[in-house]
C-alpha cells in the first residue's frame, strides 16, 4: 500500500505555518528518548520528491479548454474542483484558483467551465455528439450518468489520447483497471477530481465515546490490520445501551453503529466482492454469485446490519432522527458515511476520527468503495478536436492537483487543526489508496446495485416502494431473482464495448 502520509502532512503543516518534522511509518520508534547526545538542529528533509508530468514545452495561444460538468448542488453538495471565480479563504477553493492560474499561465490557455443538472447535462452531451459539434472538450459526468450514456457512443478511448500518462501517481489505478474494458477506457479518475475522494466510503468514530468506554486505540487496529467487521461489532457492543430502560431500542438510545443502508454496499466492497469483474480478454463478467460472497454478505447482514441493539438504521423510517444527528449527539460510536459526511460535523461538540471501512479478514487489504453519486469521472467526447491540448492540460491539472488541491482536501475534512493529527492523515492516505470502483455499480446493470443496497428491507417495510425486497440474508435466493436481467444487461454492455472497439 502506498505511503504518502509524510508528504501530505508536511504540506498541511507548512500551510498552517507549524514548525514540525514528520516521520514515515518506517521511522517511528517505541517512544524511547535520550539526553546524552546534543540535539541536532539541522533541518531534516522529510518530503518525498515532487514528480513532474512528462509534457512538452508547449503553449496554446490563449485557446479555451472547455469543461462541462453535471452537478445538482441542492441534492449533492460538492466542492468546486474544476473552476472558481476568485479566492475566498476556503482551502479547496483557493487551491483550485491557484492551480488554474498556474496552468493557464504556463500553457497559455484559458480554462472555462459550465455545469447543468442531470437530464440537461446528458441530453446536451448526446445532442452535441450526434450533431458533430465540438461544444465541450472534457465532460465530467457523475458516475450514475454512465448507465444512461454509455450506449450512445459519445466517448473517446482515453488510452488513445496522447500525454495522458496513466502510470503517474495522480491517476487512480483501481479506476483505470475497472473502467478499461477490452482495452477501451471511456472514463478515468485522477487527483483533478477531489469530489470522487469526498464520496469514498469511510467510518467516522466518536472519540469521546471511544475514551469513555475504553474501546482501545482504533488507529492501531488499522495499523495492525486488525480493523475487521468483527472488531467493529465487538467494539460497538461495548457502547450500545438502552438509555431510557424501556426495553425498546429507538432514537432515544445509544448504539455501536448508526447508519443508513450504505454499509450494505460499502461492506460488500470491503470484503472483496464485486458485481462485475473481467475475464482474460478484459471483457466484463458477472462475479456476484459465489459462495464466498454469499457467506460474507450473510455474516455482516446478520451480525451487524440486522442487530437492532448494535445498529440503528434509520433509512426511510418516518419521523426518525438522522444517523448524523445521533452521531453528533454521542448516540453512536461509529457512523458509516463518506468523507463528505465530515462537513456535517462542524458543530459537533465531541471530537471525531476517520477510519477506512473495516475488512472481512486480517489478510485482506482495505477497500473503500467510491459512490457513483456526487463523484465525477473524466471523459472526452468524440467531437473534441484538439486532443493534444486536452491531453496536456488534463495531465498538467491532475499533476498539479496532487500537490495543491488534494492537500487542501485533507485540510478541509477535519473541523479544526487539532483533529488533523498524524494518525488522521495516515487514515486518509489509507482510504485514498483503497478507493474501489465496481463496473457493475457504475454501469447500473439491470439496476441491481440499487436493489442490493435495499436488501435491509428499509424501502419495502416503510411503504416507500413495494417493488424493493423485504429484509433477507438468503443471498443466493435474492440473486436468483435478478440473474436473468443481469445476464441480459451484461450482454448489452459487451455489445456496446464491441461497437466502441470498432469505431
């Protein structure tokens, strides 16, 4: 697993004018000290060398590079990651402004930006491509747009665009692997897109409850690779309590875990499950139906999600207290959410920490799923004419973002500087290194990912939509009901991939 904590912490501390020295994990000691030798005050170089993009010395005579993004800020709050009008003192805003100013000056280009809501965005992209109009150079759809756009053949194969160097560290390798189907990659994720990072699944923990109930050092659980679902369950049970003594667990009580339905898919990714994987030729294959997945899903559903004394799931429960409010009111040790959830904690009196999603076994790597909602993807419409400029500018912006905008995201996640300790930075490093993309989720095959998310019965039992499943942990029977539609959706996807390859 990559270790970038030293660099990012150094950048953050420098931004805060705090004089300190950061050590890498391999340099940590057991705390022993000595006073025999004089203190060496020579500055120690701790930053990793900055990696520069391999780009030509070229300028573009003031040409516009036109970004087009889908956003609905009322439904999905987000960071302005592509363009801002001016500096305003907010870390990400100012980092984006400085990055763009640097890129525009260096390459003599102008970054322009427009955005639209869901239907308008998708219709405009498809209409412009159909009319062979070069209206936008780079489009940034949310992940859940993919299911409604991929059959329209509107995307370049990003592997064919010169100067996009996907071996560089500012490109997310799991996204590249997931979205490359039979050598064709219409979408990618880089450090240009901090919103993709902000919608990565995480677990927040209440430091006050962790101290009060002596649950132990949770950061050490992560460092020692013992942060598993079983560990979360055991720690959570130490805190759960029927506070009002009425023998009825409800919003008035305290829980080990507070959440919505989100853990269903977050834990599926963390145990290593995927709706879709790939065969030897790079074509997508269904991979949900196997004994390992069935056993792992049943385990976390029955032992975590369905234990009403341990977990409070308020999805679609009428007049219920939200999980974030319960967490802020010290009624939950753990809160499942995403990094963007931390922005709701500004007024929380107790301190909180951030952890990756727990894994199934100690032998596994951590895996934190990236939601197709609110996070963007990079795509280039096939009407784009100056692909050389696009390759240079997107690569340059992605590289610069790694060293400016991403550190600003670290600075933004925590509600004050006191919570941004070395361990917290380490946790974000681990989370970002563990970002996981599931093709079956992004391509929305037969709507299965949405139905699977509601396997808790929350939609059905609260009379929101009876077409969704009742609560069950019989995963084999659940899947059997959807297998035929999934197979048909997969066939359609493969047909589209062959069309892409023939273009």
